[in-house]
C-alpha cells in the first residue's frame, strides 16, 4: 500500500471490506478490519467501515442487513453507531422532544421512543438516514 496515494488506498481498503462482507464471513471481515487497523490506524479504518456501510445501505440491502446484524461488535462499527445515535438525539431535541420523557437511550445503542417521536424523526430525514435510523429506533409495545 506504500505506492498508493491516499484516495487509492482508501478505495482499495473499501473494496477489500466490501468483498469480505459480500461473502458474509464474520471471521474474514474481522480479520480484514484488524489488518487495516494495523496498517492504517483505527481512525482511518473506522472511516473506511463507515463509508462501506453507507455505500452498502444504498447499493446492496442484503449485504447491509447482514453486516448490520453481524458486525455490531467491531470497534469501527461502534463509532458509526455512536454517530448515528448522537445524530438522532440532536434531531429529536431540535424537534422539541425531551430526553427521559419522549425518548431514552439503551446501553446497546438503541433509542427507545414514542411513536410520535419516531414518526417526526423519520419524516424529516433523508432516505439514507432513515435506513440507519430504523436500525436503532425502537418503540416499546403498548402495555
């Protein structure tokens, strides 16, 4: 990777992760993430995983779904999930919803919220944002 410019390095790394994800082999993906972290550092690897997940959300829903269900524990994915949660919290607060009353955060990276808050959040979000938000938003069943 020494002879590549940063853009080529990033794209090659993305293609490596995408190829591993399409094989739906968790051990292979974890190995690729570990190798990239050793070569490029954790910040760059996190950025690569984030770009891959956004690309898959728009281009390959089946691989995206598998990746989301199976790679929640990867360090690079944790940064993405934290970012999505913070994005959602800011949007909810900006729309007038109250933390602890209309929505709350779970330790697993989910947001528990009332149906009204969920509908308002999704209504004012882009199609790509909605894909990610639907993965973290949970409306508790009526008691």
